C-alpha cells in the first residue's frame, strides 16, 4: 500500500471509530484521541484507537511505535520481531515508562507448535542485597521517596536481555536491524504533546536533582513546551552500542560499566545527597532473561495464559476470573445477564479477594502454590462469603490454597495493603502466520529512579522499591522482602486468551497493581459483557486491591457509582486507571487492534492492511 493510500485509509478508519468511541462512557482522562504527537513517522498519521484488517496487527500507546511494528510485519518479520522493535521505539517516545534501563514480561503464542511460552525479563537485586536493604539503622523502613530517588532502587535491567532471548527463541530478524527505527526516531526527535509535557512537569523537581537527567529531559531546567521538538541523541548512541556490540554491551561491556558507575555513585545537584546503589558489573554479567512455563487457567470455554512468579499478574487475573465464575454458580445468574452495577460489584469482590491471596503468597520464593491459587476448587471455597447485596469489609482475609477445599472454610488471616506504582507500558502484536505477543515492560515509577546514565540518555529503573521494605503483617511470612539476586514481585499481566486451541485475544496494560484489574476487566467486559473490544477498553474502570477501592471519575458520580456505594463499597477517585492495548483475532488473517480512546491521550491501533481480511 502506498503511503498516500495508507494515510487515506487511516483517516477513513479514524472517522469511522470516532463516533463509536464517543458513544462509550468516557474515562475522565486528560486529552483526546486526536491529541497524539506529531513528528517523524507519526505526524502524518492519525492516532486511531481501533482498526480491523489483514496482514497482522499492532496495538500500543503511540502511533510512531505502532507504525514501527507494522513496518516490520509488512517487511516479513514476525510478531516477536515486531514486538522488540515496538518496545525499542517506546523507549524513545515514552521514556518515563520503559526503556533499556528497565525490565518486563513477554508472552508468546507459537502458531506452529500451538503453545504459549513466556520470558521473565524482570530486574534482579544485586547479590549483596539483604532483607534489610531498605531499612534505616534503627530498623524502621526507609522513606519511600528517598528510596526511589537513589541508586539503591536500581535493579539489573532485563529489557535488552528479553529482546535477545525473544529473538533467539521466536524471532526471524537481527536485533541490530530491529533497533534502527528507534535509533533514528531518537535522533530526529518527537514533537512534545500534552501527555509528554504533563509527565515531565510532574517529575521536573526531582529530575533537577540529577544533572544528567535535567540535561536530557529538560530544556534550560524547565519542561519542554508543547509543540516543540525534543531529541535524545544520547539514547540513539545507546541503541547504536546495542546494535553494533549486542546486548553484551550492557551485560559486561562499556554500556554496563556506565550503568554500574552511575547506580553506585549517582551524580547529583549541589546540596543533594541520595543513597548509593549496590549494583556491580558481576551482577550484570550473571543476569539472564528466563523462559518460564506460563500460568494456565480455564475460564468458561477459554484457556487463559499469563505470567508466572515473580509476576503476580497471571495468578491474580486467573483467580479473579475463577471467582467470577464461582459467583455465577452461587447466585444462579451469569455475569453476562446482571446489571452493570452488579457486574462491577462482583468484579470488585473478586479482585479484593484475589489481592488478599496475592499479597500473602506470591513473591520470588520457593513453594508459591500457583496450581492451587489458580484452581477452580480454591475459588469456589473463597466465593462462599460472596453476597450480591453487600460488599465485604476490607481488607478481606487471605485463604488457604492447600488443595483440600470445603464449602466454606475459615479465613487464614490478613495482611495490610502494600504500596504500588502506576507506570509501565504494554503492547500487543499478531502476525499473518498466527503468532501472537503480549508484552509489558517498565522502569517502575514514571521516570524510574530519576537517574540517567551519562552519555546514553536512558533512565534507570527503581524496580527494587517493588519489594516490601518490611513484613506487611507481624507474624505472617512475607514472600516479597528483598534478597540477593531476587526479583521483586510484579503486577504486570500480559495475557493471551485461547479458544479451541486458537488465540483470540492478547491484552496488557500499565498501571502498577491496577494492571491486574485493568486486564481482568477488559477480558470480562469483552468476553462476558459482549462489548466491542475498543468499548471494553474505554469502559470506566474500578480497581479493588483489598483496601479503599479506586474508581475513575466517570463512575464516581454515576448511577452505577451510587449503587456501589449503597452496597457498602468505599472508594476514592483516580483520574486514570490503566492504559490497555489489545488485539482480537477473529480468524486466520482477520485482526482487530484496539487501544485507549482517551486515557493518556489515547492509544494507537494499526493493522498491516486496513479493511482487507486475508483468509488464505
């Protein structure tokens, strides 16, 4: 398809989805779908939240990144190749959510083998880390912001190793070639949009704590204005280093030495003192992105695949879905037929229950009872106290996933609610051969640790603050305390849904612990409530994590919000919950990409051949 024809098709597609998008209840987020960034490779493309057609599909938060993936698919690359290229581009256009300095989780459906595999690219703690790493000399937990904005929060980056492992296991193209579009994008620059401006402005004060970060991301010490061009030749240099020397440049080479030096002794502004990190070159050299068996559960007629430990996402999403199915049986009313308020009530109760179990049992430790946590028997037992007319008091006690389930077992105990961030990015890709990727990656908080690697233009993660600084509950074992070489618990939930052996849905989202609820809500809104995928993504969200519930503004003042309050739900308003990206595969060669309509300025859904379904 010629560039001119593609622009016309995209413009036509955008006109067709705007009417549908505005019919969906707004999420109360800043920006609109038409406020996407302009710039190389995207200034001439509208930001479309849904598109259907053939040849393959990409969904992400940014049209430049999505276009990079579409170009890879069009030129013969598969879904793994495209996912790596899209992720690298997102490291340029969304530098505060992901990049070379972070980690993530990669879920892959292999069309030839008809099997789902995963790669754990989570950051690891230094081998010198102990359970007391984030405690003051008197034993009290360190102030959270102090820990975040320090070298101490920096774990071994796993993203480049994930890219290399994905291409080695599943890809068809060279990493050096797939990083070229991101390198070019960094050199040519992007036009600052409202979302980029807002996130920079929110971090401006702490960015000024670190001179290199201020130099790269600020202009004359201030946030770049909307509409101005922002370039990052330093990260282009980092991509060039990875292209020419491979990922060994990070895991033992020149790039790795720069990371270690800055993490151990961060350059700070005069008068600023932050804790030093413990990262060593040996920690980088020993890092591995690890292939793992996916979490597999059954929900109605679907097989659901997600990430295992150290992510809690696959387990928690599975438990939420199992609980919803159990509630159907207990009430005699299927989720598809209840009112929207009752659907949200059920969803909230299931999510809070799953988080009670997640906080007690899941971490990077031996003996996590994954099989039992995702079993229908455990969910059936946990569902016994569900009341369609009343919300249970929070926090809900955790259960006993011991394999011996009663009609209604006594609660095992309670834990308090841990602190979680809200950053990250997610992408979904499907190719013409039937391979599918759901990939979520992060540097943890928006802006990570705030520390930029001198000369290389990327932020280092603050992933180690995902550990609990101290046990959540005295006397209750905590699986998510720091430890040597340990991977902090994550909420990232890239998910692939399979029906009759064929993948039908790939979905993921950013948002810290709200990732779990966002993914589960999109799945149920689409598969149970029968909303179009873009409408399922745009629907107002609720996130119940076993404490005060979060709801978006569109729910707060609505009849559904009032009905939830009358049932006893206690909530606070959160402007934006999640930022989902998904693909529905309707059949061989028939793809529907969908993304946010308004949240964070909207997402970008693309297919290789719009409105051309290839069933060959």
